[in-house]
């Protein structure tokens, strides 16, 4: 294999270029952080070239990479994926020179903030810097390494007065350090790559941020991730490059090492540049809230139309991000965040993506025309339509099953229902209605989903009555109500006739339930036990057949 000298090689003298390439022939003992002969050669070359030089050493003592910097810094090229089987450290340590003269006991460490950033984000075994003396010989050195859980700082920096007397055993050091990481009591080993650390940000409303992070936990679990921990970062503003800021990102990477996590999930939609920056600097799979929701929808879609809508939403999300391939996006495809009807389409180029999007939109438009025809036929039959809407997991499908004695899929998961389901119900006076269960809403529903499912959601415009189902036992039910109301407003449905249904009354505290109905009106029921159902159906019948509300008065 041909050895390549990386970095700032322009202007090197031929003898220096050859000497740097010959470094690949060197080896250090497995017990050495760096050997004295190698350090002397590296420092001499650094002084002669006037440039900082760096080496990547693997655990066998071989040199995996030679890098040339400038007088001030060394930029590490892409190291590729971590070694197989290494859940925490990469198995590489960085050794580089420092041209700035420093003495033993200096109050200023030879390791820079950039060095420590590389240590954390690249998950290196260690970073070692050696000061170059005026005679080109090695001077004082420093090394930094990550610290196991339970410590105040993510890393430690230690001084080595002279490498000639550096007696620490590297093999013992790294073996002990990895053992300390593995002893974390809360560590959960996740071997299939689904272990995730969830990240939220609070700007002005801490309660909303905490609520969103708790909801992200449920979303991630529904998508099939194993949630190992969640972190809420406090910021004055979102960082344009890394969302949480470089310092916080370092802490998050160290935390993933503590946990054995391989996925970072953010509770907001990341911009293409943020996604690229985080994925490339952390070597982790990076997902955002929109991708998680898209993944759940991809798993749930069963009908032809539902699959087309999910694929369209996936394409609309992916297209602005195609330019960041093949690095960051290649980590997003496959598994959580990259499967479903559009999975094989995510890595196509921009032109083909646009062509595919046009075809999908055309197919969905044709299906919409057929649905409109069926709707007109239904309207001619005179059968009223009642659509069940509400926040995801509020109990909409359970209510449909209870009223119509059906067996629609019910799961204690978010977005258990994706494709609309309709069932006919007959009142005692032989009056029929069509009861329709719809996809659940969620706070800050991604625009890509709203647009892709617009044709399906348009069905709500033609409903004679909307039943807004709420989980009265949920402490955040009022914020859920606001989210659904906002979505209905965005869809132009704020004037539709709506009956509030406070579900799970058997689980709610009685005083709290009374407070909710006094404030907002509506009907307390339990779709699971049938409590309050007779009164609700009586109210529906009166609204449709006795009060003339089929024209839509907007009353509740």
C-alpha cells in the first residue's frame, strides 16, 4: 500500500518529503506512548521545515498517518470509521509537535482547545504534543485523555517533563481507561447500533423544551431506538454550525462514549449544514426530529397512497441535503431515519430526485381525484361524515373501535394509525354516519409531512363534524389541544364544527377533569371502558340531525 503524507505538503524540500514518507517505516513498542527515537526525528523535521508535524499511531505501534501542518496548527484529515468492535475509543492516538517554546511547569498547556476538541469528537485514545527545542530536540510534552463517567471535566491534561524519562505504560493506560468506561453502572450495552442520546435545547420556554424532549423519547422508542439518556442544553440562541455549540457537542460525544451510544437525536429539524457539520465531526449517526417522525410514518404506511405520501415527504426532506453526501447522508440511510418506501431513493442525485418527486405528486394527484369522486358519491348518498382528530396516542382508534365494534389496530405508540380508516355506524333511529379515524397530530408537525399528507387531510374539510379527542390524563393535554387547534387552523379548518372529547376519564384525576370541562366544554369519556359514550353519541346525533350543524357553525 502506498503511504501518503497528508496536509500542507506544498513547498517541502524533496529530502523532507522523503523523510516524512519514511516515517511510515517506523514503529514504537506497544507499551510506549511515543518512542524517544521517533520523537527526536519528528522534532528535528518540524524545526527544519518550520511546520508542525503530526502522526497517528495505532495500538500495535504502527504509524497510520503522517500529517504536515503550518507553523501554528495541524489539521487532521478524515479518519474514516472507527475500528471494528471498538464501542468507545478509535484505537488511534495523535502525536504532534509544538513549535512554540514552552518550559517545564508552564502555566500554559501545550495542548490547545483544538487538540481537546479533536480528542473528544474523534474519540482518540490520547493526544500528545511535544515542544521542539531551539536545537531541534524534544522538550517538555503534554498528553490529554478522556475521563470516565463521574468526573467534573471530560478530559485530563498531564505534563511530561521529558520524554526520555516517560515511564508510563501505554498498553496498561488504555486498557485501564477503557475498563473504567465499561464499569459505568448505568451503561447499557446496545450491540445493534440503535443506542441513542437525545438532545433538546431550551431558549425561552424551559417547560416546552422539557415537554418536547419527553415526547422525543417516545418518538425515538416508537421508531425502534434504544434511548440511553437525554440532555437538555440551555442556550441564548441556536448555534448555526453545530446547533448546540462546539463545547456542548464535545460533551455530548464524551457522553455517548460513556453510554455506548452510536446515535445522536436532536429535538428540532437540523439545517443541511448543521447535519453535515455534526455528522462529520462526531463520527456518529445524526438524526433530527423530522427524520424520526418520517421513519415512524415509513414503518406505518400500508396503503399505496400512504406509501407514496411518505416517500414524497422523505424526498422533500432529503433533496436540500443531497449535496452533503456521501459523508453525512451516507450515515443517515439504512435503519432508523432512512428506511421505508423511499429508502432506495434517498441517495439518488438531485435531477433524478426532482423527477421522482414530480411523478409522486402526479400519482398522488390522480389518487386525490379518485378520492374526490368517491367523496361526491358519498355526499349524494346523504350520509354524514364524522372525522376523529387529535393528538397522537390520544385514543382515536380505540374510540372508533368502541363505537363501531371494529378491530382497527390499537397500540400504545405514537402514530399507530397512519392510513385513514372509515367505518359505518347506525343510530337507533336508523340514521347512518361514516366515522373516520385520521393520522394523529403532534406539536410542530414537520411541514414536509403536512404538505405530503395534504390530500389526505383535505378529507377533513368535507367532514360534517370533527371529534377532537384529547387524553385528559396527560399533564400536557392543554398544550396538545393548542397544537391540534393550530394544525386545524393551518389547514383552514378552524370554522368546522368541533366536539371536544376528553378521553381516558377513568385515568384522569376528577378535579382536573372537571377543571378541563369547565374551561373548554366537551364530553368526558373512556373509550376503553365505554364510560360516557352514550352521552357522546347522543350529542353527535343531535349535532348532525337535530341542530342542523351539518352546515358548519364553528360551535363547540
